[in-house]
């Protein structure tokens, strides 16, 4: 999913089911991603 990665987005995205992860690409900064797992949220550049 492409979206502007903000603090509000990081706080509100739901955690995926156990064993899964979700990837969010920033719509303004190319190559910047938010990776959400059931236990953590990480950034990748």
C-alpha cells in the first residue's frame, strides 16, 4: 500500500495476523517503507 508515512499512520495501522507482515511504501519519499508485524513496527530505507 502507498501512503504518506506519518506518526498517525504508524500508530493506527492494524497489526497483521501472526506469521504475516504488512509493507507500506511512502508516497512522497521514494525508497522509504514501514514494515508492520504482529510484534513491532520498523522503517526501511
